[in-house]
C-alpha cells in the first residue's frame, strides 16, 4: 500500500475503505486520522480510534492536470474534490480520463497499481461507482 494510514483493502477485490478518526470525547469523525489527537476538540491521541468506512464519495468537481505539480503525480491526470462523508470534502485522484466523470456523480475508492521509485505499489484512486 502506498499510504496504509489513509486506506485499506476492503476484501472485495480492488475496493478500499478509508481510515477516519473517531474522537471518544466529542464523538466527531475526521479524516485523515492523525497521531496528534482530535483536530475538532483537541482530545489526546489515545481518545481517537481508527474507523474504517466504505470508500464511497460524491464527486463535486474535477480537472485534468497537464503539468507536474507535485512529486508522484504524473500528468496528464484527473483530480477532483469529493465529499467523502457528510460535510467532509477532500481532494482525490481519479482513475482514467475526464470523459467518464461528471459533477455530482457517485465515485468509489479502489486500489490501483502505480510505480514509485522503481517499485509497484497500491494507491488509492476513485472511479465511477458503476465501474466497480
């Protein structure tokens, strides 16, 4: 896995679960889970537990990048903003080309092989829900 602190295989093929943090003090859900405690109320790290949830989201908007903006991102690629839980919006990498996406559609997280430093790893990419 490329980032095992953010996602895990869900046991159904390429599907992924996202790893959120759940605070015992304020009961709030947050993503990503961090080692610093609750970002909402400041509770200590031991009060936050990992909560794996289905990698389902709603795609809000997306663009195709044609220039290299960050290490590990090879253009052209499609990135978007997605609501991964009620009120939680995150930037996500999308699988394939822009022609298969539209604003407001359901998308799901799946494991996709990527090359990093000469090694093949599983990375999280979102795809249209109908495809999975």
